[in-house]
């Protein structure tokens, strides 16, 4: 059974040092969500390509956020939060997508054009 969370991202732009993704998604359990925004790709996250090349796969996400190598520049309209963090909340949709993108990069040495999840 699904928890009712979904997310989508696609590579928007890539240069020598950074890769930009546009993303969107939804918490299907949220009755007041904007269903038109589910696939709007209205959020943006950025990954510093050079910094993550040498990161340890088991600890990359926490250190990358803390060190500023991964940034959510704009949360999508349907952003939601599952965890309370000392530094502030991070959109769960973006967090799951970033994790999947970086894992794919570490496995394949290239950033994927698209990524998605249903949880």
C-alpha cells in the first residue's frame, strides 16, 4: 500500500559546476492541495556537481545540505514536511527526489534527465 506521496523532477539546466532541477509532486492525503500543481514543475533545487563528486554515498545528503552543496531555491506549491529539523523544515518531495537523483549520479556518473517516486 502506498503512503500517498509522489514527486517528479526534470533537469532544467546544467553547467560546469551546477545542475538545476525543476520539481513538483503531491501528498495525496492532503485534501486541500492544488491538484493542478501536482505536475507543474514549479519548484527548483540545485546541486553543486563538483562538491558531490567525492562524497560518501552513505552520508552525502546530510552533509551536502549542511555544507550548502544542495539547495532548494524554490519549494513547489504542494510542498509538505514530514520531519522537523533543527535547521528548519525541508520539503519532503524535494528531499526524496534529491536523494534519488544523487544516488543515480553516484551509480552512473551522470545526472539523470528525469526522476520520480511514488511512496
